[in-house]
């Protein structure tokens, strides 16, 4: 889901972006979630789970789970909305 509204970033949000070479949280959060999952993100970024969930909600990051059988691949594609 793409949100058209601009999110006002807190000082902590800007600090996290600076920590990751000014990558916007809008792209950073989904990337880190895919790479290390929620517990890994909490350890890596150094914030609480509740804060992380709030940020993901605020930026409209959707989480989807999928199960695959051995040998099956999953591909994602951006929808044209």
C-alpha cells in the first residue's frame, strides 16, 4: 500500500536514517525486515519492538507471510497503483 501523505519524522527516525547513510525509513524498514526479521531489526537499530511496529504502521509497511515447499521460489513485484 502506498500512502500519499507525508510522515513527519522524529529526531530518532532521522538518527536511524543517518546511521544507514541517509536511506529513507520508507525503504530501509522493509529491506531490513526481509534481511533479518523483526528481532534482528530491534537488535540492529537499537529500538524497542513497539516503536518499530509503530514506525512500520506509520510508513504503511505491509507484512505478508508465505510458506513454500523445498525447491519452490517466491518472487515479488510492485503493483501499478
